[in-house]
């Protein structure tokens, strides 16, 4: 799934807010989905998470 417009981002923000999450969480998801695959893989590196050895 790729986010390509601000209306899609606004939709995700509203869905997250309605489900008890913050609009910020929806915005972060939309921003992540709009990144090229290469950028996402580096942005979400598992070895950056605490408790997971590199």
C-alpha cells in the first residue's frame, strides 16, 4: 500500500483516532507508507529496537 495524497493521510489519521489511537499514530503510518521501500527498510531497522541484539 502506498499513500499518495493528503486525503489518504487524513483518512488514516481519522481511522486511528476513532479506534482509540492518536491522530499522530495515523500520521506516522501514512508517512511510513509513503516512503520508498529502501527508505522504510532503513527507517524501521529491527536492530535499533531496545532489547534486540544487532
